[in-house]
C-alpha cells in the first residue's frame, strides 16, 4: 500500500482586514466624528447668541417705545436698569443727550447680557420729542 504523498502547499492568505487597515479606518472615523461634534457645538452656540441678540433687541425697542407712547421728557445723562426676557437676565443702559433742536433729545439704548456686561448685544438710537 502506497502512502499518499503530502506536498506542502503555500499558506493561503485569509480573507479580511489586517490590523493596520482596521486602525487606519478607526482613526479616520474618529476624526470625522470629532469634526461632527465640533460642528454641532458651534451651531448650538450660534443659536444661543442669536436668541440673546433678538431678545436684547426687543428690550431696546421697548425702552424707546416708552418715549413714543408716553409723554416722557427724559433728563440728560445716563441711567440703567435690569430686564428679564426669555429666562435670560439683561442690563440696559440709556444715554440721553441734547440735540440742536430743543424739542428733541437723542436716546441711545444699549443692552448687555448680565453675565457679560462688557459687550453690548443690542444698540438702538431713537429720539424723544417734547410736545407743546
């Protein structure tokens, strides 16, 4: 009885990914996910800033509207106060100065977020008129 001959066959390459290929794919995925998270964070910050600017604009408009609907004649100088809108505390500052026409006074309103009083998020200028 003859024995079957055993011939050495070269090893076949297994089908699949090598460790290096998997690591490169994971690095690419991690970079893409980090960019997506950063983008979402920037979008959230932008939405928050926009909300603050819109609400601060409303506060400034309210301050100027008081001079339009009431017969208020503002004293020259600066005054400030607080306002809460949409759950956010704000600080407003009005500066009243005279004009060449004695019947008009220029009113500048600046609105700041209370936690950042060094940066105005809204600024409007209007005029108070003395009716006689």
